[in-house]
């Protein structure tokens, strides 16, 4: 199940994975596809449709680029960081500790 937040909805803390994205970002699509392949649910937060969400992302990450991915509340980083965490086993560990 994929959960996408509208600009007026808030994450209730139930999802293990949050991903800040924009509509025309190839790395965002790649990150979402990797999460789908892993069978992971995620909350997608679109920063291109809501300036407040962009500011929220900046405050949480101090980064301006998307995607920005959080697992169990911990910043993983961007797409390359997600792939590296998956290959190293760190992603599985983060998900296991979030259960």
C-alpha cells in the first residue's frame, strides 16, 4: 500500500519510510521504485506543490535536493544513499529496529 499525503494531511507516525519528492525528479521515481520492489510502504511528501513542505524538508535535513528519505525517523539521504544502505544491509537493520 502506498500512502501519499495531500498538502493538508499530516504523517501520523505510522509509516516507517517518508520520502520528500517533486514531480519531475528522476531520482525520486527511482527511489520510489526501489521502495516498491522491496515491498515497503512509504509516505510521499511533495515539496513542489506545497512551499511549507519544502521548508519542513530544509529544517529536517538542511538539504535542498530531492529525494530526501527517512526510515524510522532517521535521515537516510538521497537516492544514492538509499541504494548504498540497501546494499550494505543498513536499510534492513533500520527497518527491523523500527518494528
